[in-house]
C-alpha cells in the first residue's frame, strides 16, 4: 500500500431545487427509463434539460475530483456499476444560482409533493395507476436502502482513509523509534566503553596509592619504622607472627607486589640496583639485604625509588621472621643436641643413632619448619625467577638448606667416621666394606626422609601425614611426628621393608618404611645440590677409611673381594634414588680399589713372569709330573683354600668312609697346579682373579702383555729342559703348557690385539744437521714452514705395529707341535731316517745302487736294529705323552702325523730297495724279502701303537 495519503472527497452542496433534484434523479435512474414511464416506453426528455446539460460543460463535476491511483479508480468503477454510472454535475442557468448535489441525494428518487401525490392517487382509478404507484413506492424503499448503503460505504471509506493515515503515521513513528533506539544503543556503548576506560584509569591511578598505603601500613606489623622522613630505619618487636599463616601470606603478597611495582614500573631497581642480579657487585643474591640495611637516604631520588627502598626493607624484615623461625631454630636445636650428647667430642654408637636426639628432636621441629618453608617456596613459584622480588626468597631457601645441611653434617660426621674405623678394626677390610656400605645406604635413606620432612612438598606426596588440630608445642610436635612415622611404618612395612632393610643393617627406623610414599611421588626436593653435597661429605668417610686400608694391601684376593663387594653394594645403592650419594661414594672407592688391584697385578706379573728366573726345581721335568716333592712349597691362591674349607665342611657332614674322597680330589687338583710352569700358573691365576673386577679394556691390555711374557718364558724353559732332560721332554713341556694356556684363555673371550706406537729418532741427527745448516730458517713463522716444526716432522716419526698375542700363541703352539712330530718321528725311525736321507741325496737310481750304504748286509742290519728298538721307543714315547698330556685324544692327534711321516719314510725305503738290481751289493731275492718283511713288521707295530691312542 502506498504511503501517499488519499485526496479528500469532493464537497457537494446539500440544497437543490426541485427541478435540479428531478433532473438528478432521472440522471441516476435506471438507464433508458424514466421514473414515471411505463415499461416499454421511453420517457421524453425536456429540451430545457438538454440545453442546460450542453451548456454546463465548464461546470465542475465529481470526475474532476476523483483519485488518480489504479486502486482508487477500481473502487469508483465498482461504485459506478452499483449506482448506474458516473455522476455528472448539471448546471442550470434558469434564474437559479449554481448549486452542488451530494452523491446520496443524487441516488434518491425525486421528491413529489404530497398534494400532487394525493391528486394522483385519487385521480387514477385504474389498475395501471395503482401499479405505477406501487412501483414508485417499492423504488423509493429500495432507493432509501441504497442511499443508506452508500452512506455506510462512504463512512467505511473515510474510516479506511483514517486507518491508512494512522498506519502510515505508526510506520513513520516506528522508523523514528528505530533510529532513536540505534542512537541510544550507540550512546550506551560509548558510555560503557568510557566507563571502562575511566575505571581502568581510576585503578591505575589508585594502584600506586594501594602500594604506598601497604608500605606505610605494614611497617609496624613487621617491626620496622621509618624515622626522619625515611632517613633512618628503626627495628622493634614485630606484631606479625609467622604461625598466623593467612595474615602472614597476605603481608608477603602485598610486599612482593609493592617491590615489583616500585622496582619495575617506578624505576626503583634502576636507582638502587636489581636485587640478586650482577649489578649488585659483590653482594650477589644478598644485594637486597645490603640495599635495605646499608643504602643511605637520597633526597634527590623520586618517591617511587624511596618507597622501593622501604618496600625492600620491609620484605627483608618479613623474611627475617621466617629465617628466625626456621634457620635459627635448626641451629639452636643442633646446638642443644651437641650440648646434651657432648658431640662431636664423644661419638655415638651407630646402633643407637636413629633413636637418639639427633633424629627425634629434628623430627619434632620438621612439621612447623616445613609449613614455613612451603610459604616461601610457593611465593617464589608465584613470582617466577625473573621477578624483582624473587631473589630474597631464593636467598632465604638457600640459607635454610645450608643451615640444615651444616647442622646435620656437624652432628653425624664424627659418628660416621668412628663407626667406619670400628668396623675396620673388628671385621677387617673386606667385612668392613660390606657393613659400611650397608650402613651408608641406610643413613642416606633416613637422612632423605628427614630432609623431605623439612623441605619436601606435602601436596606432591601420595600419603601425606595428617596434621594435628591447633598449635602444638615443641614436645607435642615431636611426639605426634614420631607417632605418625610409626603408623606409616606399620602400614608400609609389607611394601617398603624389603627395599629399605638389607641384611647386615645396623639399625631400623620407621622413617625408612614411610619413605617409599614420598620418594615414589613427584617430589624431587631431595635432589637439591646442598643436600646431595652433605650426603657426599658423610659418605666420604667410607672412601677415607677404605683408602687407608688399600694403600697397605698387596694381596690380590683381598683387593678382588673388596671390589666385588663394593660393586654389589653400588648396585643396591643405584636401585633407589635416595641413595645416589652412597652409590657415588662407593664408585669412587671402587676406582681406587681397581687402581690398587691393577698396580699389584702388574707388579706380580712383572715379578713372577717377565723377570722370572727358574730354579732347578721349576725345571725339574718330568720329575714334577712324576710327583717328586719340590724343595720350595707352591702356594696356591685363596681358591684352593676355599675348596679345602668346603671339603672340610663336607667331611664333617658325611660319614667317615667318605672322608678321603674330597681330600683326594683336592690333592689331585693341587698336583695339577704344581705341575704347571710357575710363570704360566701366575698368569692364569692373576687373570682369573681380576677378570670380573676390572674394566674389559684394562683386562685385555694386562692379558696381552702377560701372555707375551708367559710365551717367552715357556720357550726359555723348554731350552733349559732340552739340555737337562732331552728333546722329547722339551717338546712335550712346551706343547703341554701352550695347550693349557690356550685352553684357559678361551673362557675370557678376549681378542688380545693392540696397536703399539713408538717414536723413531733414527733421522733426528740428519734433521738437526739440516736445521743448523739452514741460515734462512724461520723460527717464529705461524705456517708449516716454521723451522722447529720442520725439525720435529723430519727428525721424529711414529712407528706403528700391530700386536696379536693370540695369533703369536697359535704360531708358537703350531711350531712346538711340528718340532715334536719331527723329533719323535726321527727318534722312532732311528737309522732308517738316515738311510732314506742318504738315498734321496744320492741322486739317480744307478748311484743309489752302487753306493756303499746300499750294501745288502748293512741295510739288513739297519732295519733289523730298528725293528728291535722300535718297541722300546714306542713305549717311551707313549709313556712320556701320557705323562705330559692327560687327554688321549690330544695324544692321538699328535701321533697321527708321526705315523704318517714314518709310513712315508718306509714307502720311500721300499721304493729305493725295490729299484735295486738283483746281483749288485750282495742283494738277492731272499734278502730283499727279509728286508721288506722287516719294514712291514715295523710299520705294523707303529700303527698298532698309534691305534691304542
């Protein structure tokens, strides 16, 4: 619908003349019919009306005031259809003024005077007149109804126009309302933003005032007064108590915020220096204390800088309350314990240590100290490491830790050292090593539990202790702590007992049982450097005591036992994070013990192998193998003594008939050891002892040099035995010992390889001559042409050589076996070997046939004598091999090449004799047959002897 208002309807005058009314009624009547005409007749039109109609063209009509919109025209068309056409205003000029008629009057029938109507009724008596009268009456009724309807329609039209106007007005007002609402919303948002900005500015303006008020208000609480406008600081008793945790934390928070504000935004840190930073010079992290106590008042400093100085002084005073409550309390308790127990002059017994005042008094103050330290730690975590106010908390925590660790070290050092010395005097070095290690592991565990009671975070523990109600006195705190520890120890006994309590432990405290729930949590406070340093100082007593004993120990067995025990204890210490300090101390002792062991092993090998000088008893082969008692008894290591001890224990457990069996086995084993050459026995004994107690690279280096020296010593011994006992004994001696050496080295699984580097100065003389002859030498040149560099490069060279002791050992064994095979085959063949060599050296077959050594009688004598002596030689070789080589398979392996060589020599002899003519040098068919039979018999005896092996 258009918002343009409709034009008002045309105004029409209500007064009309009868003639005008009659004309209008006729004009708005039924088309083609007049009101008084009968049906079928056209009513005649007066000429005067036509003339008036034609002359009224310039008069205004309804159509000239009609609306021009399509919707309005459609409405007028419907009205025209109902009212029989448009309205035309008629203008009468017959001496009447121009008048307007309304649409309602135009739609009504013409008015007839009552006199005329009565005359008409009275004058007409015909039926037609009555019908006309009835029709006129009906028409008048309907016309009146239609006029009423038109009036209502006009009223509705006016109401519709009013509604449209109202709707347009409402729409206009709604648009205005929306516009005003948008403007109000924008204004409200602008006002809200301005309100936030003003609020923020008000807070920014009020923030310094809050910090200024805090500094002025907190001074009396912490016992600090600023006199003479801040020029002097006066200390008095603080009204604030550290046990009032909530109030104390609020005060610390306000002071930290003030220090942060005045030091950062206010620029105070730039004037007086940032606390704890490098700008403080020698003060380091204690720079803030110096700032608070020693910095003088500066009149030229700004208000923020001056209040920064005051805030730092107040913070130091507040933290001083914590220091007095924790650090001074720890020092005071330590002093009281020393006075009560007369420490450190009189050490305590180790078995009474955990139940003494050294632990009970500290457990009594641990709960309160932990609560106060937690306040400082939480404030430090909230501030961060880069905060201006964080340095004082770091200094406080460091001071508390150092005070605690110093007090504990003072109380325990003398007792721990005295206990170590006592264990050494009672149990010896090996027994002391095990017991002392167990004691240190236990000590580290208990100390870690106590340290966590002081400095641990209760929130990170899985099973925190229950806090008592209300404030407790010192004695009540100690009793409650002890009771809690006993309860926790009983509850955790099944879980942590096997881990914390080892065999040989000298004490048992409930804190160790309760420690598992603390250590297995996320709390890693026990890793603090100060605490670990304190544990390391306590554990250094083990290193001090054992090192004194190691210096005088020369026995390899003792040193090996010490290293083995320490390794076991180090594994136990490394299994728990609370005993890492003990593990580090034990590792240091292991290194010292290994160094001493390596030194003693090298000395023993150098003395007993490299510089070994055999005695006649050492070279008494085969006497030693036959059981001849040596003049000097051979001492076997502790292994044989252990075996003898075990044998004695078995003897007591078994019946008397079985008593001789262990003794016979041990004696047989001792005889085997005694039969070994002393250098080889020493090498194998030392290597077997140090194999599992030194590093693999060190062991391989020792084994490499010792095997080389042992091989050389065996070769020298074989030469002496050759001169004293014969070739076969020398060969079997060398083969026997080399086989044993190779067999005993195989379990070690080492390569025995190395690269030796040596400096070669053979060209040094020539290089010096060229250096002196060169007059243009550049001594200070920084290039490769420097004369000194050239002298060193040309005069000294590095020679590298690869050493493989295992390969050398195999080569030596192979050479010894070849010598034995060569010498044994030559001994068994006897003159036959010489005969075969002569035949080979003679040349052609004719020369052999004519040679003097091919005389038939002589050749027969050679083979006859060899056949007669072969039994004795075979028995001798068999006995000697059985004496030196116990394994029959080894004997068979060595005899097979001997038999092959003898068989090859006999085949050569048969070939040479078979090629001889029948009538030269006394040879005939019968004699050849005897010689060949002797050869076959000889070969059969040799093979039969070898097959027995």
